[in-house]
């Protein structure tokens, strides 16, 4: 158990930071995704979620905003895309590396949209699963000013922007954003490319739900869809299918082995696929078992 907690702590470092962390060497790299949709990815510093930027006729819609302390570099990267003002921010979920920038941009009176559970969790102290890491309550101006329950559509500059919550997954407030006309998805941490995914079981996360959301992302996609992950390079439906298949095998084999009374080692041995990365198969299976025991 101590090993599992330690490994979780390594992963949690990707969604927390302190004022002492160095952002001096951080570079925000801009990539064109579609005609008027861009991705900003952070390199050479604390791990941060990918930012999406949609350029409309009269302003920018920004998806996730990383860290308050990195506001200047984020704005510099956005200025490479357009000099139009930011008119709206969407949070894909409540974790630090996707929403801490709310504290900076909220002071500028920029509206923030998110699932209703994002506001609920940002409006109180939260302990993240697998560590003693505390996310402290956000100030009022950093909270989402408009929330939704399951589906919300925005219509702007000829684009239909669909915000979906498919239920519990990475957390209980995940939003998948689908730019329908441009055929681009920002998946937040419902899809990542760093290896074994993290499911925040302290804050409404669910492994079965995480798998369901992957299936829903696939159902929204076709062979031409470009998918911005929460972390990693722009991907496509085949990347999500491969990721989904590995996650599915781990979940299904763990459920089967757990219900049969198999040992941890027997369950791990039965799973033939794996991810590369810092997190181990053992750690991932232990988290699934924890979820099953508390379901």
C-alpha cells in the first residue's frame, strides 16, 4: 500500500504546484489544430494541461488555463494566435493544472464555464486521491460563473461548440468539448497520452465511468477528427481506440479476477497489455480494486 501511495504521489505532482516551483524555464508552444483552433502545450516546467483556443470573430474561447503563476507566458502564447481578447474560458475539470489560471483570468472578469461539479469542488477544500495533496478553496472570482449538467451548446462564428458531461470518469465534473463543424475534440484528462491514466476516486472519479467516456469520445469521432488530449500531442480516433482497449482490458480483467477471489499478482499476470510511463501496472490495478471495493 505504501508503494501505491508513493506512485500516486508521483502522478499527483502533475496536477499540483506550489509557489516555489520554478516556471522560469517553461515554454508555451502553439500548434495549429484546425483553421481557427489551436493548442498551447507547456514544456520544460511543471506538467500542465493542454490549452485549447478557438478564434471567433470577436474574441477567443479558451479551454483550460493552467497555472495562475504562469499567466504572462500563457498570454504571450495566446498573442501569437490572435490579438483579440479572451471572451470565455471553459474548464474541462477542476484539477490544478487545468484550472488554477482561473485565479488570474477571473480577476479580468472573463466568464468561466464548466460542469456544475467543477464549481462545487473549487468552492471547497479537496484532497486528491492517492496522496495528502490539498487543493484549497478558490476565491469567488475564480469559480465558474456559468455551469451545466449534461449538455450545453454554444453557437459562435459559424461553429457549434458542444460541451458534454458523460457522468463520472476522471472526476465527476469532466467536460468533453466537441467543435462539431471543425471536427475537433478537446478531451481534457478523459484522454491522455502519458501512460496509465489517473482517476480521482476522492472526487467522484470512476474507472467504469472513465471507460464509458472513452467510448463516447470514440462515438463522436471519425477518421478525420483531431483530438486534443489533456496531456500529450494532438491525436486521432485510432490513438483513442488503442488507449481505450488497453484501459478496458485492465478494468475487465481486474473485475473478473477480483470477483473470482484471485490474488493481485494473478490479476496482473492475466493482463497482457500495458502502458509505458512512470506509473506501473500494479499501481493501476490496485486503484481499480480500491474502486471496486468502494463502489
